C-alpha cells in the first residue's frame, strides 16, 4: 500500500526519457478530490498529461481512443467499481484509491490484478505525481522483464528445434552412409554371379566357389541392413520387447563366454558379479546388445587394448537419487557397471555421447550401424532403466564407468 510516498527522486527526467508526454487517466467522481489531484500534476504538465473522467462509461470510451500509461481510479464510482477496470485493462497499470475503511476491498483489488492502492488524504493527493512515476517505472520494468523472458524462451525453443534438425540430419547422413556401403555388394555381386553361373555350367570349379562367396556376401549385406532397421526401430522406440524375469548375472556370464567377446583378444575382461541372483524384467538379447556396445565402446576408448571390468550388484535408494544423466526414484535396483581405463570423456563430448552417429573416431574407423550408445540409451529406457556416467581425464586414474540401473524383481 502507498499511504505516503517518501524519498522523491525527481520524476521529470525519467518520464521525459520514456516519452515526451506521459498520459494518465484519472477516474474520480468527487469533484474536490479530482481538483486536488489535478492541481498536484500542474507543476509537471510539460511531460504529464492528465485526462479526467468521473464514471466508468466515459472511462471506457477514453481507453478506446487514447493509449494511456497509467489509470488512477476511485474504488466506488456512480456506475460501478474501479476494480472493474482491472479486469478490462491488462496492458496498463491501474491504481485504486480508497477511503478509510475500504482497505479490505483495496487488498482484494490487488489480488485481482490492480497494480497498487492509495488511501485518500490531502498528503497522498499532493504526492500523486511521484506515486504515478514510481508505478509507471515499476510497470515498465516488469513488462520488459516479461518480454525478455519470452524472448529467451523463444530463443531456447528455436535452439532446441535447430538441435533436433541437426540430430535428424546426422541420423539421416549416418543411415545413408551405412546403407550405401551395404547396398554396394547387393547391387554389384549379382552381375558377377551371373557370369560365374554360366562358367559353372561349363565346368569351371573356381566359378562355383566364387558364386558361393558372392551369395554369402549378399546374405551378409542383407543381414547388416536388417540390423540397421532394427537399430532404428529401437532408437525410435517402435520395437516391442518381450520382457521376462531373468537373472542379470546369467546374462553377463553368457556374454562373457560369447564368440563376440572371444574376438577381443587384446582386451582383458575382469568380472565382479553379485553372489545372489539379480532378477529383473528384461529382453535377454537386448541386454546382451547393451553389454556388447558398452564393451566395444570401452575397447575403442582404450585404443584397442587395456582392462575392462564388468560388475553387478543389488542397490537400494531410500530416497530419490540424482545421477549425472537421470533422476532415479527411490526403490530397489539391479546395477550393471562397465568400467574402462581409457582416456576419459571431455565435457563437450559428454553432452553428445548418446546422439545417433556422434563419434570422436575418424570416419575411416566407422563400423557397425553407428548407433552404438544411442541404442544403449534406447534399450535402457525401454526397460524402465536409468544410466549414470563417471569419467576422468587425469593420468593414471583416467577412464570411464557406465552404470546402469534396472528395477529389481523382489521375488522370482
């Protein structure tokens, strides 16, 4: 409430800097009060223009014809309440004037949107120019801040849209690159096979072997194409998983004895698995895919050789847990960790690590579908899981640890 304004700062220079003529609408049906207020503004008439109305009907006409900077209105008017203006005018601040005893109604007006209220008195009438200046200044600062926030939100929206388009473009480019490599043998080998088939009928044994190799090449390429399609479906979450209760330890043991891992002879795999079963709802083939992608990623981070550790355990969060990538609800989880002693991940790459086809490797080293960690993220989310990453770039302690959490089954 502005019962009496003190600390004058001089309103002239400020209002002149805003506009040559600042327009104020005074709504007051008590003639003596209106005259006192108008007299207070006379010393500032070069830059303050006051229009007076005594009822709501004429006030509404004035608001349609003139763009005012401030409305000062009595609470009680012959044809209604000044608070009605608050609901009708949303682009101009409204100050309500009340008599002693009407403060509750004035406070109600503030709650409904009035900018401020003043208790009528001779002193407050004389101070009205300074009250008006302060109200206009604060209103304009509020509007400027609101516009600034709106501009910032719009910029963020456009930035997000640009980033999404960039990601889509990268995805399209990566898919095109892979499919082009896949389709090359599918399109070129049939012609060679047709030549060799003709030679086979002529008794050329080497042609038969070449024909078989050509057919194997087409099958391999077709299999890769199917893998790309399945990865894209996983990434878009349009592929339905058949989940069943499984033991995470059994999945890890099966993976550690797989043919894929046996080919990584330059890498040492160490395991530290929980003693008891870790049951959770999962698609076994997809969790194995997660493990393979994380291990391959770790191997690449170490330059093809080094030590990778795979760990499992049960963990309980008694309250919400805030990880690097996720906010994890309280509950019981099975935990899977894949840790390497590679070079670590810098902050810039960390922000993009799960983007499709994002890689810090040279393009000539591109292999697979190029969706490795993006697929990991998609599979985690399809299992209602969460992820965390810890990384270090410092000398002997450098390396990265991916930690995954999946809701645990409490009973088999």
